[in-house]
């Protein structure tokens, strides 16, 4: 079992400066780099004053100044917002600048709020179709002299400039939830990233089952890697565990509010959720987070990671975004690195 860190600049307080948020983000990334974690993943979001991530390539390139060895991945990049030539070229340039440390986590996106602003009229179905057209062009453009005539994009013979440092380009991971997404990834020899979101072990098991059943259909292909991403927190006692559960509950309540796209937005921030709204969302209550996320005592967290390993996941990505303070995140991350990861070292 390999481990990675999934992290963004989460602005849960309008008083927080972007400079301080970035300093906090860097400090968490440096902790991951100094450990045996394999990768850092950071994603893409637009016009949302919550997850600050307008271009992961810029962030990853700057992370090269602060990290030495860890892989740096887009987790995830929203493919339908990109022209194939721009995506291929910027990914290749980032691979060069990172000395070949780049990995590409790719997704169709989730927020109608963003769709409305970057590709007006696009829905999730069209986003998926655009992604299926764009992603296969990347390796062809990295190879060079490729012309494309598709439904959404057309261009004459072109080559990604620069070409990536890695001989076959950065490894590609496809965020997958439905069987078609798994098949899209596995049929093209790409790795698979899944997340149960606010759900629990039943959903994790379902996602791994789809991966396994899909791979069986391609027996002659090398088996791709599978990564599972979810929230985690190690508490010292019931009160501490509850603190972590509340922080993750607030994150998923905000995640859901953005997803519904039905609240007023001012200066990129939604109207704050009231305590009554938080209490009424039983699906994302602290109690459900305690049950469904990897939140608990040290032994409970270790036991959960062992379950994920037994299911056959190759990588566990610790999703650290929540409403915890950066100080609490550092304490927890340090414990995970020092007390959980060694239990799974080869």
C-alpha cells in the first residue's frame, strides 16, 4: 500500500489571507515530501472562494521549489475546461519544470456553478463526452504530428511543445464512479482514482468491485493501479474524534451547497450555512462522518486502512481538506505519517 496527500487551499473564513493559506498549504506539502508518501495531489476550481485552485500546473510548478522528491499530481484537473493543445502543452511544460515528477489526475468536474461560467450550457453528460474526446489526444500530441477532427475540437497536424520529460508522458489517472468511466480508463491503460465522498465502506467496496469486474474484461492488458481517496482523522479521545468529525461534516455540507448551485454568491462566496441547515443534513452529520469516513482512534484508522488494502487498492490518498485549523491538520498528519504508514511498509 502506497500513501499520498490530497490537499487544497480551503478558505473557510473570509478573514483568511490567500498568502497565509498558501503558506499553510506549503507546510502540509513539505511534511508529505519529508515522509514516505508517494505523491501530493491538488486540483482545479474556478470562481469559488472556498477551494482556491485556479490552475494546478502553476501550483505544482511552485511546489517544486519547496519539495525534493515526491510526485506531484493534479487531483483533479477538470478536462472539459481545456483545449487539447493547451492541456498537452501545459502538462508537458510542467513535467519538464518538475524534472519528471508530474502525474495527471483527470475528471469531468462536478459543479454546475463552474460549468455555467466556463462552458455555458454544458451539463455532466456533455462534460463526460468532452473528456472522452480530449484525454486520448494527450499521448498522441506528446508523440507528435497529430491532427484531430472530433465533435468538440478540430485542429490540423500538431505537436505538443514542449514534449514531456517522461518518455511516455506523465502517468494518467481517471477519476471514476460509474462503470463507463472505469472502462474508459482501463481500456486505455490509465490508472483509476475513486472516492466514496461522504459514503462509507459499502460504497468503497462497490467502487473496487467495478474496477475488478472491468479489468477482467481486458485480460491481456497490464493491470492499472487503483487509488482510493477519503477523509481521515486520528483522535486522542471521544472529544477529539468528534472535533474531526464536525470539521469534515462542515466540509461536506459546503461541498453539497456548492454542488446544488442554489445559493446566492457574493465575491465568490456562498451565503454561509446556518447551524439549522447543518443539523438538518443528516446524510453529512458528524455521526455519519464518524461512521463513514476514516475517523477514529489510531487503531480504528489503522484497521480501516487495512480493509482498503485487503480490498486491493494500491494507494490510499489522505484527503486532508476540512474545517480543521492548520495546526490541527499538522498534528494529525504527523501522527498518520509516524504511526499509521509504518504499519504498511514493505
